[in-house]
């Protein structure tokens, strides 16, 4: 987390919500990634569970018209906050 950007944790429920929203909109992974300003591989890794958080989550929420993520991790927050995060 040396970049100073907020990392928003995600879980399997969040991943499923994103996949469902993409399917409902007929949106490809590449289209969502481009609209969110991230690379397709970054989004792919996030949706496959290879990464459990990313600074890109806030942009994904914005593109999908969702409220901003409730909590993020940065140098001032603890790893315990990550375990408590729930998007359901």
C-alpha cells in the first residue's frame, strides 16, 4: 500500500454482484475496465479472486452507478477492517 491510495477490500459476494450487473448490462470485462480506468487484467484478477482488494473498486462502483464502497484500507486503517468488510 505504498502508493497512498485507498484499497477497497472485496469478497465473493461483491464479485458475484459485479458479474451479475455486467451480464444484465451486456457489459464485457474490457468495457467495464476501460470505463473504470483500469486494465482488463487488473479487473479480471479482482473478479477471479486473485486479489482481495483494489483501489479500482471505487471506480467500478461509480461506473455501475452504485454508492461508494463503505470502507477502505490505507496506512491509517487496520487489517481487521478488511476482515469486517461486507458488501451484502
